[in-house]
């Protein structure tokens, strides 16, 4: 062989060797740098940036995961619940309990907070003007602006600074001792890093916005960020975009803060990226290089919500002579409120404002002109940040022209006509309660009390008249084993008129506690002289020695709620009454007036305004109109102009009986009260779902679907609290027992329902408890619904706490009704009137939280059983049901002949909450929990594979139980002794194919991981061409030698 041939062959073999080595070691997309960074990647370039760019780089060297290219950033872990904060705004500390104490170790708390025990009970205060100063990571900033990346840094929103970026205007909350804080900055405020420009895009593209810092203890905090970026593939490829919200980006170690007033400042706090932060940063760093630039932040000054005040006004007399003196006393609560009280006569100020001394302010005046006056008191706080303004309900004072005030007259005879409440009478006598109404003593008609006695002023400004101890009405219904579950006795009515415009109705009450239709309670509410109603009086009609008040409106008091067995909330309009008195003196006659009330709407959602208009006659009269509902004033009194007065107001959630009272300035005319306008205000829907159960063979199973309040659930568990505007939350849990997904309560057996009239009581089983601050804040237990008519119903929640109510009215008219083929009746999206509040159903507490609408079906008793759950700020916990909650909905992915004892099985079901966790896989007949940590994906699909028990066979039901339930009936069969020849042949071929494929890959004939397909084929083609050339050259040389 010639020297040329030997050189050619040697060169060819060397080239082949190099290609083979390139193939073997070219499996990764890029070789690894000695320091662990990828050559050509951000990590490696940044690691040598100090030499390349001449800048001062961070001594840390960012690392990239094995394999070179960084993986796509994955979604961060769930955001932890905020630190322990205050009781809900709707439930102050003195009603729902103190806030949870700090969780730092005792020694640490004692060292850093000497007054920890005292301050732990204080509510966190709102704060504003928080500040954050942070440079993100200096080595990363230097790399972006280096000659390598040739990038830029853009400030977003209100962020300022260079290198050290500054966020201002943050809001949130802070504990009085600084041990707990939560401040967030603007949604669009942040920093945008871009580098390695390609065409119009940047290959390296990261922005950090909306930072939030949560102080979790005196020495620790958490930093959260919204991160938007591109997946980094390499320095020549533009990756796909990704967006992550509320990433727990870094853990912060806090130094001792400096304190100035209520502002806490932490300086140069060390920050280290979490695992979620490393992912969000594009995977450029690992745990060894996770240190970020130090963080400096302050909470800003604490904002203290003004304390709510109330003002109550009393007058020393309701009637005086011209020039006579009357004293007005305003009582302010709380008594330590500092400020002044301005007294008003209608829209006219009465003298100058008076100082409040120990909660009281008085005005003595003799300047009232003859006529009727409507006087109110307005508290004006000295510090609006400390206490709120408030205004009293007006009181009436008459200045009589005569020189003498008539003496009290004796009532020689009296008559009271009052039907109590028409809807209640209808319910008792209907097919639902199947009850009876009995008149006691001398009561006649519907219902009339005669032979009353007492005293009265001849002009009707005062009276006190009773109608006999044993005279009354007895209501009984829902008879059970000879006893009535519903049993109410009202006797000895007494009417007390305390002013020209109002009074009270008293009754002796004995009522059995109503606990449902399945059993009669042995507990009674019994009391004498219960003020069951407030009376809004028109001016009486005087004729000879007779005074008569016609259709005076009566509103249920809070005390009256118990008297009625909790069927109606306070403020409900009862039937109007007519009172006729015969006195031993001539009655003082006044000319009559009239007022008609109209509203711009009678149904609306919470937050909407309604315009009330009162038309007065005679139109020529001047005067004022006071608007009210249930005895509560609506704004200020309004002057009458051209026979009309109007006001615009926002009413709380509930059914409100609105009334207008006209008081003329001419004392020869009497005042008048209007017709009642009922206005229904429903809570805004906060995401509650409605489910209408389908009918099967026979009547469909009944159910109640009620999410109670998504807003309150967010407050309780801290999950999604920001969506409802909460800065604080209870860090508690929502626990259910016997309730399905979406809070579905199955219909119980103990229900009393009249299918013909579609009225009665239906009971449901199960319970939901909202727990926080170490106690139950609100609960629903075995609820029931009593339908009394086409548009009205009462929900009994079984609540046993002081927050919220045990009963709420339902507005059936605002929902939709459907009747199934087998007679089951469903009401959908029915507003629940009221709120969760320390003031009960009417929401009269300092603040209130709206309720979600509900859907309920009255059908057959449900045979479905549910386990228990505990959904809180950490994770949901489900408990297996005693029997299979479902037998459909699960798809079995394993072939039926492969489902064997001890064998593997794979199943799938959809319809669960996205990312539902702690899902149970349960095998029945006897419940065997196969897994308690299954999860749903972002689409609500649960896919599970696992091993069946070895000691089970035959027909079983496998279920998936979580936010929803699904199941399938499976047959677990014993394995066959021998496989068929066909199946064995298939397995043999499959195995042979697998071995062959392994050999191909091992021989280097299949693409190695990381090498593109075209690269492999190009290398192979090169090898073939070189081999051909070498062969031809050898043949040629041999021929030449021959």
C-alpha cells in the first residue's frame, strides 16, 4: 500500500472516530461548563462575566440542572395562609373572641416583645404608604446590561431607582407589636429584565411585579411576586411565555426593626429564593446560589378605623305650652367619644352645638314655635379618625297654643282590632300545619278585644290601655302524638302611646320552642308584658269623647322574635291595628292629613340605591317627612315642597317595611303615617353554584344546595380572601359532615310536606361549620325550610353561635320554580334575606357579610351518604363515606381480565375542583381506603393507579371521593393458571421487538437524547460517504499495485 493510501485511510479512520465521539458526547444540546453552568447559557456566561465584561460580578455562580437547558418554570406551590390576624370585621373581638396569639417560641417572644401577652389580643391595624427597596440580584442585573446579553432594565408602574428599586404606596395591615404584617404593592409596579435580543423579541425576558411581604414572626417573613417571562432554551432560541401569580418567591430573615410611631422598618434583611422562586426565575439558579439582594421595607403608618357611634335622643316632654321649656338629652355610645352634638328641628339647627360630657349632651330651649316639631340630634366627632358621626331617630314635640295643658283623661271603654299577622294565620289553618286558632276570654272576630281600660291624654299624645289578663289568642299546629310542635299563646294585650307619633304593643307570651315537625320540644318561652311591637301612629280622629287610630303600623321587635318562635326577623311588619278609646273628657280635634309612600323599586341587590317619595295632602301644608323601616330612621327628615318629599338611600340586605311619617308645621293639623312599602334587598351572588337534582324513577331525591357565603368561607380559610377585599382572615377551616360537594344537604326522612298546596316543612341532614380563632364562628346543622306560601319561606339553619342567625327569610318570588315529572318541586337561585353579622339575620352588627342564594328540592328521602371534610388554609381533608356515595362516573382504564387480587388498576374521573387535593380512593363493600393523597389536575380530572388488596375478589365498587364523588362497579377475578397461546405469542413478539429496539439504540443507530434527528442523519450520511471513499481508494491502490 502506498504512503498516500495509508495517509488517506488513517485520516478517514480519524474522522470516523471523531464523528463517533461527537455522536456519543453530542447527546446533550450543549456541553457543560466546569462550574456546572451550561456553555452558552446564562449560568455559564454569568459565571465568567467578571472577566468578559470587566464588571464586578456576584461571587455566586448560578447553576443549571443536569442536562443543560433549564426546564420550563412550573407553577409555584400554593400560597401559604396569611399570618394570624384580627377577628372578622363583621365580628369584633368582644363578640367572636380574641385574635390568636403569636406563634413564636416563648423565649423569643419574651425577648423581643415584653408586652406580647397584652398585644396579642389587639387587632392588626390597617396601614398605608408602605415602602420596599430591593435590587433583586446584583449579578443578574450586571449580566443583563453586559456586552454579552446587551439587554436593558425597564421600571414598571410607580417603581423608581436604579440598582436598588423602590416600591411605594403599599397597603395592608400590621400588628401593634410588629410581629405580624402583610403589605402589598401595586399590581403593575415592578421591574422588567430583557436581554439577548433576536429580531423584535428578547430571548431572556423576565418581569417581577406586585411584590407582597408577609411577616410571619418577629424573625421571619415571606416575599411573594407575580412573575412573567419566557422559557430560556438557549441564547439563540426564543422560548414560550409563562405567567405566574402570587409566587412564594423568597424567604426573608428579619433583623430587629426600627420603630417610629406606628411605622416598622426592617433594613437589609437577607432573602433566599424558595424552590418555587428558583423555578420562577427560569431555573438559572439552584439552592447553592439562591441568595438574593437584601430587602429593606417599612409598613407605613397604621390606619385606625373610626369606632362606630350611636346617638339616642330623649325629650323631657312631648307637649309644652308656647314659651315653655323642654330639655333634649342626647346619649352617645361609646361614652368616651369626644365631640359635639348639633340639635335639629327638621332641617333647621336648634341653637349652637353642645359639647359631649361623659356620653351626654343636653339642650334646654324655650324657642320652639307653636306647632309640631320633629327634633333630632347629630353627633359630630372631634376626631373623625377616632369615632364616626351618627344621628338619632327624631322625637316629636308639640307646642300647644292653649294656655293650659289638658289633664289626663280616664278611658271608660276601649277596643283593639288586630289580626296579629295574616300569613301566620293562613299557615296555621292551612294544610301544612293543620292547626287550630282559638280565641281566649272575651276576644271575638279576627281578632277584637273589648272593654279595655286605662288613661289617655285628650289629644292622644299619651295613653296606656290594657285589655284583660286572660283575653287573647292561641295558635297550635303540627300535632305529634297528642302534642303540638307549634304552640303560641298571646294574652293580655296592652297599648302604650308614648308620643303623638309612636308607642308600643305589649303581650303576655307563652310559646313552645319550635324545633321542627318530627318532635315537640319541652322548652317554652314564657314572659309577661313583652314589648312585641313598636307602633307607628297616625293622628287620631277625634269626635266628641272618642279618639280613634286607624291602621296604625306595627313592627316586630327583637323581643317579639322569640315570642313568635323565631319565625320572623326583627323589623317585620305585623298586621296594622286599630285602637278606639272612649274617654271622660272631650277629645282634642285636629284636622287630618294624609301621606302616600312610593318607591322607585321594591327588589334590588345589596349596594343599590332606592328613591322614596312621599306625597302629602293637603299640598298647601308645610312640614317634614321622616322615612323609616322597622323603627329605624332612614337618613334625615326631609322638608315638604309642593306636597312632596323624597330621599335616596341604600338599605341593608333583608325585607324592609318602609314607612313615611308626615309632621305638619301648622299645629291645627295632625300628623299622618303612610302605607307600608316592602322592599327586598338581596345579597350579591359571590360564586355560589346552583344544582337542580334530576328525577329518576319515582320522585327525585330531595336536597338543599347552599354554599352559605363564599365571602365568609374566604374570610374563614384565607383562600381567595383578596377577591372579597379582606386584609385580614381567620386562618381557620370549613368542616362538613354528611354534606356533598358544593354543600349539598340530602333530604331527611323527618319532613312534613303537602304536595297539593306545595307548602310545609322539609328537613335536610348534614352540617357545615366555619371554624376560626379556636371556636365555631357560624354553623349550619340539619337545616330545614318551611314554605308558607308561593313567595315566602323560612330557612332554619340550626346555628348555635352568636354570629349570624338561626333563621332567615327566603325570597321565593325572586328565584325560579320547577316541578318534576314525579311531583318533586325545585326552587333555584333563591335569595337568602339577611347576612352573617353579630346583629343576627337583620345584619345590625357593626358590619355584615352577605349570604349566597340557595337551591332546594322537595322530593323523596335521599339515600346518599357523605363523609366529612375539613377545608382550610392548608389543605382539604376528606373522610370516607360509610357506603359508596356513587356507582357511576369512574372510567376504569385497566382491562377487565387484568383486574385481579393484588393486581394493579388504573381509574379516572372528572368533575372535581381544580387542583383538588387529599382525594380518597375507597374500595367497597367494606370501605378500604386505598389512597388518601390523590389529586385532581387543573381541569378537575383525577387519574389514579395503584394496587388492589390481595384478599378481595368478586364484585366491588371503587370510588373517588373529594370535592365531588364518582364510582364504578368492578369484578376482581382470580388470575388464570395459563395464558392462552395467542396472548403468549403476543407477549413474545412484544418482548422481541423491545430487545431489538434496545440493540439498535445501543449500537448507536437510533438518535441519542439531545441530538436533533436531522443531525443524526447528517452524521450517518457522512460516515457512509467516508466509508465509500475509503473503499474506492483501497481498490484503486490494489489495482495499481497489481
